[in-house]
C-alpha cells in the first residue's frame, strides 16, 4: 500500500498515505507474531505438539503458491 501512494499523486496528507499504513502494518505484524507464539494455547495442545505448527505452515505454503 505504501508503494501505491508513492507512485500515484494524491491530495491526502502524509498521515493517510504514509504514517497510518505503516503503523497498521507494524500492528498487524505484532499481532501475527504473538498469535504464532501462543498458537498452542489457542489450540489447547502441548507446546511441543506438531499441530501447533501445521496451521501456520499451511498459510506459508498458500502464500508461496500465490506468489508463484
């Protein structure tokens, strides 16, 4: 999103075109990290269980397929 606003001229201020998208990306990244770290608690499984990594790994696989 940041690259869109740098390529296309807009009358919106710097807050809407740069600062807010950057802060939202940081917040979403932090939420993702905490979710993955605590995924065993969300699933109610043992921290060493392979189920803990299966769902997050499926998102990585889907993203890789989408990029390809």
